[in-house]
C-alpha cells in the first residue's frame, strides 16, 4: 500500500510533487484516501495578519474611488470577519500511464475514492486500469500555517470493494441523470438563450450533483449552463448525451493553477497545467484547445488573491492576450464584487481597443445551487439551443451580460440601410452616419460607449419602446452598450458591434 506522508512548510507553497505507484495487470481497483492537518488557521491574530495585506493589495487600484481613507477601516473589519479562517489547500491528482487524469482530490479530498473499469467514485474517471507506473501528484496550493501534515494512501487491489460511499453517490447520480427527460435539439430557433458559463459540481469542490444542477437551472429559467469543475471533467464523462428537459449542459473545465484560473469551454477532457510557470505565454496550451474546437477564457482576473482565494487572481505575467477567446468580466455577485467587475471591464476595453476581438462574459462561479442577488447571466444569440449552436454564438461574440433586463442593441448605416446586432460587423462609407437602436424591458440609465469612452447617455423608460442615437463615423470603431439602475449599479452590458469604414 503506497503511502505519501510528508510535512509541508511554507517553503512548499505553490509547488507540486510527483510520486509513482505500480498497477499490475490483474488489478481490479484503485482506492485513494487523503487527509491533511491542520485544515484552517485557528489563531484570530494570525488570520488578521494574513488577510489585511491581501485586502490592501486588492483595493490598491480602487483607492480614492470606491475605497477612501475614511471607509477603509470599515472594510478592513469586514474583510477580516468574512475571510476568517484562512485555510490550507492541498489537492491531489492521479494520472495513469497513458497520461489521463483519473482522479482529483479537491472538495472531496477526505473521502475514500475508487477507480474501476465499470464504475468510479465522484471526482474519478472509470475505465480500464492500464498496467504500469501511475502518478500521484500532490499540489500545495496554499500552506498558510507554519506546517501541514499530509497523508495520502493509494491501495491497488485485485478485487473490487463494494459499498464505498463516494462510489454509491456517483452511481446514484448517474441513475438520476439517466432518468431525467432528455430531448435532442429542443429549440432550433435563432434567438437569445440565457445561461451560466461557470458552474461547479461535487466532482471538484461544489456541493451539488449533476442532476441537482440540471433541475436547479431549469427551475431558474435558464437554457444552459457550463460545467466547469476544477482541472477535471469527471462530471461530464458519460452524462452529457442530450438536452435535459430544455436545459443544455455544456462541457468545460476551470483550470485552477497557482497563479490564476482559466476556463476551457467545449472541452470535455483533461487540462494538464503542471508545466505552467508564472512567465508562461500560454501559446502552446491555447493552440491545443483551439485545434480541438475549444475556447479559452480568463476567469475572475481581479478577484482577491492569496491567501484568501489561493491562485484565483490572474498573476501570470506574459499571457498572449490576443489568443484568448473570452474574458470573464462579471464573476459572482455585483454587490460583493463590483470592484473586480469594474477592473475587468476596463481591461476588456483596453484589449478590444488593441484590436483583440475578445468576448466579454459572466459566470456565477456557483459552488452551491443558489442564486445570490446581483449575479449576471450570459445571454448568447444562437441558431439553436445546442452545444454547437451556443459555442458558435459565443465564438462570434453574440453575447450580452445582464443581472435582469433583456438588452437590445443594433447599429444601422444611414447610407446603405444595413442593420447589425451584437457581435456583428457593420460596413459603412467614409464620413457617413450610423444609428444606434437601444431597447430594454426596464427603466435604466443607458450609455452608448465608443472605443471604451461614453459617447451618449440617457434615461431609458421601459414604456418608450426604443431609444436612438445618431453618430457620424469617420474611422474604424466599435460600440457597446451599458445599463445602470438609479443607484448606479451595473445592470448589464453588451459585446461590441464593430464598424468598418470602406
């Protein structure tokens, strides 16, 4: 029985270690069980010492606007109360001799997990057990206490152990998913579909099974959601075979590394990240994803970082931004995270101004089936509510983000009569006029933004039908729309319409 046992210190923070164990040809199962102690920091003063520097790094770029010298002490107290206790975070990954990830220890680190040819536990991939050297990769995402004692047992057996709790949960999940009504291509009409591009299940560190998520989003009136568990795709291994009672489950993975998180969309497979260094440009990884038909996006780039949310803030220094497909501008609740949304929105505007047609998206980052107030949905204009249709719409930038209202935004050329919507390209003669048409189903303050700068602003009354602005176009440019409520809270925004002068 191979046992990994080691005391990690803060010097091991943001490192991983690889250990091997042998699987013979007659092996029927692999059992994995892990534990580490302590899991959290008990000392209140040590928690405060770690939280306050992270909080001040977080607010540095917002001092003088949202944060002032007068209100910082209030938010310091709030931060300490909210983020105490700081936790150690140790994960593990099991890799077979063919290079496939077969198990992840994340939220379910402490359960005994099982891998067999026919069935596997939550957070594991079933299938044959190839003989040879397997790898156990131990990941020290956060070592906040002076020492952490880690023990992981790996047992290879030539018989199958019945009745393991984590395996029974997985079997029941598969049975319940199979019992859900499934319909192929339920909606083939071209329209806007409402969804969530960042959702976790209990196959990583969420609390819900796949069938629970499907039922939840159906009840919330969503058309789709993307399963994006951390570094793994166990939840979508063999369950994504149809549209579940009008809810489409999209395959994806959240790559959760030591220096940032990214979303791989249309990606139901491994996403190895162990080779990445902080100065990586991501060219090779993104090219691999693109060649397989996937999309790559940076998740919550300006969230609070270590040691509160370890590895969550984007701290890679040389990302080739022009290669990414989308940026998660809005993550979680506006009420809790508006600083991050504002920063990410500015970053996205800079990237588009640099010539990169990157799509702005949102994601709840949901770990428990509930809807916080102020969470925005991603609306995608697609030819059909299918994985292909939705990913095509996302790729083309036919997307708006909203925490409530439906947003309509069109541009038309006065000279040619051509009319375009979000994500499209409008071609106009030199020094001609374009008309912007705006519609919402709520009363709001709207801003028409050109090249990242507010061009027109007005109050839109939900009863007035639509609002129009006319602008003279003298150069290649781009427009998008933002909407705010009376308290200046962001309600939503569109992706651009690009205008090309001929």
